[in-house]
């Protein structure tokens, strides 16, 4: 019995010793954890966390050196963050199975690190420190971290060391999470602080440019803040903002209305007295409220806008001058239109009559060239007088049956003398591929060629100008080639702009407005064609006019004015003609009677009214000139309309601008016939009212 009790006592004592040892180990581990918590509490970043942790663990884990590796995503290798030996600084470690196990929660003791894959790539110098190792890791949302404790001797890390490290893992994980959260907060605060700094600077910059004066008032309109009481030389010494405007009641009332509306307002303008320089001030502001929506007052800016008002005044003055100049130009153009068209009407009308007076073939050829020359002159006058139409490119084309050869012959005959004077050989060649007849605007085509050939002669001092017409791939090509001065490449791109010439000195040397090519470009574009240029300075030029297929065999659409809306008729009209010019009376009467109509003539609007009143049923239409003595055509038309007369009245006038057409329509006229009278337009008007008259009598 005594022996059994002795053995029992020894076992009890042994258990007590073991219990005391475990208690001591727990105390040591708890002390280490508390020391770690204390050390890591003051850390501001991951590097400080690991440095503090290593300092504590060195007392409980007998390592010589330690390495902390981190990465931000699972696809990247681990990079050195902290190391106690310079040998391992800036090292990169590939991740394999052992490291993955550690980062997933295990603590691993390596008795032979050189047999582990992660250590294969270490240099011999580094492996001299790694004869035994203890590893553990943590995985958090912002990345992975791995701790490696190493010793240069084998078997230095016991299970006790691993247990201590396991106890530290949750603490380490929590510390890293807290540090990451703190770093994100610090980064966010820094970003917001920087944005606030930028916003403050932006506000200061805006404030320096938006207004010269900042103000703030309460709900009683009393100043609570003024950035500077000296505003553009005016001292603001009033308590109430409205008192500033006592001498300008309208401005005071306007500002009061804006403030009472509690809405933002801008540019309430106020002019200082002349004694203070008469400067202009612009006041802008807005209401501001507390969080509960209660009105606290108003704040805003004031700015010196004197320079802006002066610029506005200058612009208004410039506009008035421009409008005055434009009005003067319009009046001049209207006068020139009337003065040029009136005699030209006589020329064209008498040529139309002369054509049926029994001329021989040669005389008819002369008359045909005279007519085409006059038509070309009329076209040029129309373009020059109607500048707004030229600038907008709003040209109207009048297609008719024509020969391209006649247009070329006309241009050659007109410019032949200029070529002879300059000793220039002017020739024209038309290939058989050109159709005999085409549909086109012969006046516009002749005008383009007149510009091209005229320029070629003008800018050629020696040599020749050749005109060649041919058909290529269904299009008509008319090229004008000269041996003149040529055009530099850089000048060609602006050559077709209005009033532009290749060299400013050309205007002095050769004359001209620089308008011809611009008009030609507008015309050819309207015809759906193009003008091509090949030229080199000093080597002559070649302008080529290209027209689309306009032969009679092509499906060419004629303009609406050329379509036969009204059928031909032999019904004669009884016409009352109001015209003050005896020449134009003769021309109009001959043209109308030639087409089978009866004509009665009055010398002014007053006579026209009297003649119509005597026998209203004896007239079918009235051709009414606009500019006449005693009573003009517009007033005469208005009188007839007021008396209830509905007879068709056609304006017959040399005032052929668009504004004149509108005036005629407003006066009550039914149609518009411009001087000089064009036979196609006259016949279209007559055919229309022949049809209307016949239809009315039949019903």
C-alpha cells in the first residue's frame, strides 16, 4: 500500500508540473499577444504593423531573420515588404502549393526549405540563411500577406513556435484589415481635401473674374457684407441697397421687383451720374435660404460693364451705317436697273420686230449675233444688279433648244478684235462628237465662256488662245487654253471666290473686278457641271467647262417655266398698255400686235384709270408700267382694286429686283414682266391669260 500511494503521489505531482508548464506557456503567449496588440496599436500602415509584430515575436520565436511578402491580387507573385536582412530586400517570390496553404490559414514548419518549390529560385547567398523556416499567412479583401521566419541552423522551430504563431494569426488579420480601412479613409479624406482645395481656388478665380464687387443683404435689404465699398469710383455708404438708386427710381423699382420675387436675376443695369464718370454697372444676385427653406437674404455681384456698353453702342452705330449703306446701294441698283433696262428694252424689242422684216440670210445672221449679244449683256446686267442673288448662288436657268457652236461663235466674234489688237491667235474647234442641238441656257453658257475666253486673252501677252469643244462619256467639255502668265498653285484654291484675283497687282496691271470666275462657278454648279483648272505660273492655263448630257436625245428635265402649262391659242386679247416712254410704247405695241392682240395706249396711271372707267368690258388685261409721271403704276393698281375691278394687271417694269416684285404683288398686281421684255416670258404670260379669258367666256 505505501508503495502504491507513493506512485500515485508522483503522478499527481507530475500532472501538477505539466499544468504549471501549460499555464506558464499560456501566460507567455498571452503576454506576447498583449505586447503585440500594444505594439501594433500605434501603427499607421502595413509596414509599421509587421515591424511591430516582428519585434514582439522575436522574444517568443527564435528566428534570426524574418521576411514579410505581400501581393494585391491572386494572379501576381509575392513582393518583399519588410525584411530584417538586406539580402532579401526587393525580392520577388513565386507562389506554389506551400505558400497557398499558409495564406489559407496554416502555419508550417520547414526542416529542409531547400526541398520546397518556393525556395528553388533563391540564390545560394540567400539559402545560407534558410536551413529551417516557419511560415504563416493571411488573406484579406485587399490582398495576401505571408510571414517567413528563417534560421541558418536546422531544427530551430518547435511546435511551440508554431502554436504561438497560430495564436497571432487572427490578431494579424484584424490589424491588416483595420490598417487597410484606415488607409482607404485617409486616401478618401486626402482626395476630398484636394477637391475642396481645388473648389476653393476655383471659386476664388471665378470671383476675381465674375464681378468687381460682392454684396450680401438680409431680408430687410440691409447690407451684411460688401467686398469693397468703392465701386468704380462710387462710394457705397448706404445701409440699404435700395437707397443707392434713389436718384433713379426706375432702376430702384426694377431691383425691388427682382428681390421680392426671391428668384435669381442678372444684369440689372445702373448708370452712375455724369459727375462720377457716367460708368455703367450691372448688378446680379440670388436669394439664399437655411436648411428649413427660410429666406435668409440675398447675395450677388456687381460689375463695371462700361466697355461692354460702349462696344454695343459702337456695334449699333456700325449696324445703322451698314443699313444706311445697304439702303443707298439698293436705291442705286434700282435706279441703274431702270435706267439700263429701259433703253435695252427698245433694242431687243425692235430687233424682234426687225427679224420679220424680210432680211436676207447674212442680215439674219448679223441680227442673230446682235440679239445674242444683247441677251448676254442683259444677263450680265442682271447678275451685277442683283448682288444678293449672286452671293447666295440663287440663279434661275432657262433651258431652250440651242447650238453650242453658236455660243462659241458669238464669244469668238465678240472677242476677236481684242485678240487681234494683242496679236493673239484666237481659234475654236468643235469636234463632230458634239450634238447639233442641246437643251441648255444659252445665255448662261455664253456668259461662262465669255468670262473664260476674256480672261485668257486678258492675261496672255503673246501666243494663242484655243477653244476646243468635244463630248466625253456623255458630257460636253469646252476647254480654253492660253499661253499666258499662268497661275501659281497656292493662288488657285481661292481663284473662284468673289473679288479674288491670283495677285493683287493683277488688278492694276490688267483691270477687272475678280467677279467673273465666281459667277461662272455659281452658274456651272447650278447646271450640275464643273470647271477644272490646270495651270503653272509662267506656263499658261487651261480652264475646262464640263456640262452634263443635255442633248435632245437625253432625258433632260426642263425647268418649270419651260413646261407648257397652258395650250397654244389664236385667241386675241384686248390689252390696255400704260407706258410713258414713246419708244417702249412702240416696241410693246409692235410685239403684241405681231402676236395677234389689240393694244390701246395710255401715257400714265391716271389716263389708264380714265380709259378703263369709260369702258371696263373692252379690255382683257392691263400691262402697267411702274415708274410713270402724274400717277405711277402701283398707285393706279391700288385705286383700281379699291374700286372693285378684278381685271388681271401685269407689272411691266424696268425695276426687276425681287423687292420690286413683292411691291407689285402687295399693290394687287397679278403677274410681273421685267424689261427688257423677253419673248419667251411674254408669250408665256399672254398664253396664260388667253387661256383664262377663253375659259371665263366659255363658262
